[in-house]
C-alpha cells in the first residue's frame, strides 16, 4: 500500500504496535516487518508506535517519528514532515511527534528496534525489497557500536575502517565473521553478537554460520578468510572515536521559553529555569523547552491555533539554528494532555487533574487504605504500595556504635536517634523461598564516620548472607511504607537520648513530639523543638514534661490519627497522660512551651499526587559523570548480567546490578545520588535508593515489569557460553578456508587488498553453496543431517533440541537458537505445553521452545500466524508473545 501526498492516509492495523513507512518517490510505502530496523541513508522514514499491551503502571504516550537519513534530499524531508502532520491530525493530536536524525536518534526511537538499527548505504532501488532473504552473494562490512542501543553502519570494505574499541561484522553471505576489537567489553561483544544473530535469522533464514574473532592469533581460519577479502593489515589499528554521550550534568540545564507572534515578528521569551512548575504552561500558548541543547521540546496548549501547531517543527529548527546547536539536535513536539514521560519529569510535579485529557499514570501516593492481603499474589500492587509484604516477617535491628553493630532489644525497635545510624534486617517468604531486605537508616545529624561505618557493616552482613540482601538507603522523614509497617507504626525519632542507651545528650526536661499518620503503614513520630511555634492544627503532638504528658489534638486531625497517637504515647512516656483539645489548653501547657506563639492553623492540603511513569535507564560513567541511556517499553529481557540499570519510580530509585557487574556496587549507589542531584525537576536527595542484585529481586521491583520469570536467570546463556561451547559443525568456515588455500591467497598484491582471483574464489565458494543451503532444513523443521561431503551450517545439534544457527571461534563452535528442532513430534496437545513448568513437560520437550511442539493448526489458532512467520520475527518479539500466551 502506498500513500500519495495529496491522498488519504494508509490504514493502520490496530493489532500492531509498530508501523514503519519509507518515503519513496514522495509516496508513503510500508516497510515489511522483517526489515524493521534497516534504514537507507538517502531516504526518510515515518514510524508510528501505538503500545498495545503495557500494564497500567507503564502507560505511555503514542509516538510518531519522522527519520531523516544523512543523504536524504529536501523534497523527501518536506514530504515526510507533511505526512506526519496529516497522520497527527487523523490521530486527533494524540501522538508525541519526534524529528530523528541518522545516528542521533532518541532513546525512544532506538528502543523499538532490538537488537539494533542498521544504516544502509545509498537508496532503496525501485522494485527491490528492503531485505532479501537467502541472498548469499554478499560482501559488506558493518561497524557495530553502542551499549544498550546498538547500531550497525555499512563502511568501506577495508582494514582502514577498523579500530581497536569497536566491533566489526564481515558479512560474506553464508559466513558472518564478528571481529571484536581488543578494547571492547564483554557486554559490547554480547550485544554485537545478538545483532549478528538477528541478521542471520532475518536475512539468511538462520542458514549462515557465524564466526567470532576474539583473538586474532588463535582464530587462524577466520583471519585467513578476512585477509582474503580485506588483504593483509598494515600498521596498527586506529583508536576508537571518543564517546560523545551527553551526561546527566549537561541534561540538568533546562530553560522554558514562551513563543508568540507580535505583529509580523516571532518572539521567543525566556520564562524560567529549572526546577520548572506545571502552572507555567498556559493552554492558549506554545512553549519551547531547551534541555541543555541536547533536546528541544515544543509544548502546544490545547487552545493554541492550528497555524501555531503546524509551525511547531519549523519554530524548533529555527530555535536550534539561532542557538547554534547541531542540525541533528532531537526535537519532540508534545500536545497539552498527551505529554511524554520524559517531558513530564522535567517539572517538579505533574498532576493529571490539570490536564483532563491525559491518561492516568503512576500516582505519587496511594490515598486508600492498602489491601496488604493481596501483596503476595500481586507484585504490581507490592510495587505501587512499596511493600514486599505486610511487615509480619522476622526483624533484627542494630545501632552503629564505635564503628560496630550493637544489637537492639526488640522492645526498643523503632526508637531511633537523629544523630545515629541503624541497620534493620527483614526476612520474608516469597514464592517459597526466604528473601531479605536490609534498610540502612541514616539520621540527619549522623557524622561522616558513622555513615561510613553504616555502609561497611551493611557490606559485612551482605557477605554473611552470600549477597542476597536487597539494600535500601533511607533517611529520616523519607521512610518507605514497608519500613514503617515493620515497626508497627511506632517509629519515634528522638533528637537526643531515647532513654534506653547511654549515647547522646541527656534528656531535656520538656520534649515535644509530632505524630503524623493514620495507620501502621504511614505513621511516624518526630521530636521537634519544644516551643509553641512548632505546633500545627492538622496534627497531634505529645508534650512530655517532668510531671505530666499532654496529648494535644489539633482541630484538623482525624479519628485514625488519634488512634495511632494513643499507641505511640506508651513508647515515649509512662507518665500520667492528659488529653488536650486545641483551644482548651491549661496554662501549664503553654508555660512548658515557653509561652504562646503563632503556629500553622490552616488545614494541611492533601499530598500532591504527581503522575509519573516508571523509567528504566542503563548506567555508565564518562569522565567521572553519570551517563544514562533510557530503555522504553522495558521488560525483564532488558536486564543483562553485564548491566547496571536504574529504575526510577519517582518515590524510589532502584539500582539493579547484573551478576557480572557486582564490583560496581559502591559506584551504583553514588550514581543514584548523582541522578537525584542532577535531575532537572529538583528531586529530593532523601529519596530512598534501593540496591538490587540479579536473582534477588523483591516484588517491589519486579512489580514494575509487564511480566517476571523468577527462573529466567538459571536458563540464560552468557556470551562466553555461546561463544565457547563446542556444539556444531564448522563446515562453512572450513569450506571457504579450503578455497582460500587452494588459490594460494596468501600472496597479496602491493596495495594490500585481496586479488581479483582471491575474491572470485571466495565468490565461487558462496555461490556453489547457495543451492545446498536452500535445500537444508528450514527453521522449525524436524531434525535432520546432511550426508553430503559439504555439510551445511544448518545441521549442528544440541542436546534434545538443535538450532539452525552456529557460532564459530578459533577453536570451537557454538549454537545460538533461532528456532527449535527436536526428536519429539510437533503434535502435542496444547494443554501439555501452555502454562507448564519445565518439570511438568513431557519427556524430550525443550522448555525454552514449548510452542514448537504444537501442531500447525493449534499454533495458527493460538499465535494467529504460522510457525514460519513466527520464527522470522525478532527474538525479543517472539519472547514477548510467548510470555503473553503461556509458552515462556
């Protein structure tokens, strides 16, 4: 289907979340799904994303992008912008609009295309397909870069294109050789291999062999092939280009501008700098928000004119030019009521009440009494309530004294000093196993020495429990509901001595305590200065004198507050208690406070409820500063053993450490603090920071994900396992190597490139194998082997199931799954496969590929597509569908 610039819009399939069109001859032409992620640099593209299956806590905006290739002409760019405007109007201004430039795309755009984006030279010739499957007469070199968001760029087929810090893929049709630079990390190698395997699946139907060069000295066969194509390398490798990622400090500089017309002139007037407030945005106006020159937002009020809305991109590009920013600066246009999560979080608070058309998101607080009985069965509820359970588990508590842990008597749990630090260890049952939370509570007056001792003792405990402790850093006044629930609503923070230990100053003769809260999940009591100005009509106060204890009820307090206060009284004082109502105080009450004084008497407004979606970022460091890369529409698949990930739920910051990143534990907590400190919204530095290690995730973390498989980490292959396994045949590599030797290709011409004879031999080897490769078993077929002398790359087997893909190193071969083949017949009843644990499956069934054992008719009925169509999809999409349908 094509769309002319002056004709109607293409039909959008409602069941698909992602739609991609290429601008070809000024027409809008749909791109086939298996070619998603391929972009020709002479074209422009339009991408529409409409999320279909995200849970309520992850509600995100619809997004409409137009992508501009480096070599795209002005006509194509103009057509793309016009098409975007037409689509925007047809979709009733619901999507957020983005302008994307090649190699400078937003994290949102890159998140659609996993495991990576491929930039292709030139243009798409008329009548040709985006991706030709089963084409083996290919010679190209791809430069692979990136951490969480990977991209591959076609570069010159020469050693001059290589450098020591990146990954390069020499694609020769039936053999794909991934060359890893000596300074690349394991994480980069693993992500490069995921992209290589994706290309193999999509473009070769899984019937090409992958070779990996980690060490040139050992990979003699693979290097012989590379040198046959590239010639002998002369001189040293180039150093990699420095990473130009924008760090969080640069993103913290936010400025808001009011844009309006005055006569024939366009006026851009600076209004405010960070932290911004939502009330600055007026519905009749348009604004530009400049985030440190890194990104430009245009906000359009709902009653602003149609002319202003159509001029949004033009104004943004004019602003970029006037500021001297690079032409590739990212632009995002948001409409009043349909703002993106990234835009909202540039403001101190954001309320959906002010934007009535905005879909609901995550609230800052739960206003109703929590139903803690459902926490075990509903991790999403645990995440929103910030409670792993109801607080009835086992509790141990220590006070940090003289750099050591001093156990506290359970009778005094919850009685803390503002100048001390405490450790609270909590054990609870989750899914049949014991899990642990370790709270590190830090008083505001604690010394640097005590804080250091707190962290050291936490590490000692973590070692004792073999790294199983989830550590949450908590400061006074910002305790999460679960911490308060553990203490049964009886948390009392003293400014001096609690009366139960010898530390601190002697108790003063008169003390005043403020009690806030309505139940055991939100009640805390803090000692305040004993003077009348500290009172507040919305709360309850406890005034302790040498002779009597006054329980003072402010006019604005509720019955629930009074009930909680009466429980706290017994913790603080055993003196005679006298209840005093505001306005009926005896003279002695005021005398004890040093006389009457003005105090806040207006009813406290409800806590502001902000609507912020949770956001997931990959963390890294550049020249000492934190660099974040956002992963949109995140799932458990986005957590990798080499990662340090930051999950921002607004009320808490989670730092997730993969198994191979545990040595970064100290840096991770520091990164969490830097994130809060540099956040444009002016976040509270007291926001709790939770350190979570792979395999020990609490429900307060897992509940933010669409689905969570607690057994996933036991089934995953690491990069080393994939590369170092000895599981398949090396026929394709051996065959080409033999051709290279037969033609004596080690005698190079003077310019260092392979001779025509060499390339002809290599081409002949590829062409001669094409028919065999096509005759080999297809993805998803039953297990078979070739009796031919030239066995193909499709015949490698692995335990009970085999894969149509093999990966070769200098001394070994390994397999990367694309689709399963098994000895078990593919006609098992769906009831034996759907929602079944691995141990309950019939003998011989591969738990990682349960869906394969369905009959073709059952597969079509359940998945809505054939097995061939399913296995041609990207792996992450296969996994997503399997999770939703009970086959994961």
